[in-house]
């Protein structure tokens, strides 16, 4: 039976290959523009920084250099699945570069300011962890808070402690865009 995670709750992963499915549904009556939510993964080292630009995984860079993280690609309307995940990020924990200590999973609203959108206009948002070998869901975290002004949310993070990978349901909202998160965790020159 899958675990329903609460904000701040942590679990041991105990698996080598998992997928993190992220889903949401916009409240269509609140805006005329389509919602384009983007899931991203920030692979960071012990200094809490992305060591190279290629360790920032998003719709424009779907594979990490160590082939441990793969992004399913962009869902520009939130309509990839009526009932299931809109974007998926597969993580093979056996391939994660030893310098990477955390992988943050963030969802931002594309052009949120221009479209006047925020997470208060989105419902049924979640992140779930699935065993890639069996397809069985092992844990799910549903955003229970009303993020009425936030345009970016850190849903959760995988982190390595003593050689063991764990997952924490974060649920931290920001009134920021994707560029904010990238500038926070990457100090080099952005080429792409």
C-alpha cells in the first residue's frame, strides 16, 4: 500500500530505480490562458550547488550527464493525462554521480506573471514515487495548502545520507519563476 506523505515527512527509498510522477489540474474557469507547468530536477552537490549546467534537468535538457535522471518532456497544457501524471522524471539511483547529494523536484508556472496565474488556480497537485520495476506506487504527496500567490513549488527532494537515498515531501511555495531556482543553485554561466 502506498504511503500518503505529509509535508516534511521523510521515507527511505530502498529501491534502485524509481519514477517521480507530477500531476496537476488547472481550474479552467479562473483564466483564459492555458496553464503550462514545468517540472524540473536540480541535481546538487554537498555545497548545495549544481556542479555543471547539464545537471539541471528540465524540458530543454531531459537527460543528466550520468544518465541517472531522465525527464519525460514538456506538457504545455497539463493535459498529458486525464487522471495520471502530466510529467515524469525517472531516476536510476545506481547511476547518480557520487558528487550529487540531493535532487530537488520543482514545478513552476511558465510565464506566470504574463498570464496572471498562480498555484491557487491549480488543484489536485501531487508528486508520487513509483517503483520502476513493478509500476507500483510506493508514496504520494498531495499539496494540501492553498498557494494563492505562489508561482513555483518545491514538491520534494531525494537526498543521500550515509549511502542511503531518502525522500522528503517539501511543499515549499515561492513567488518566483524557474530562473530564480536556477540562479539559486547554479553559479556558472548559463549556455542553453
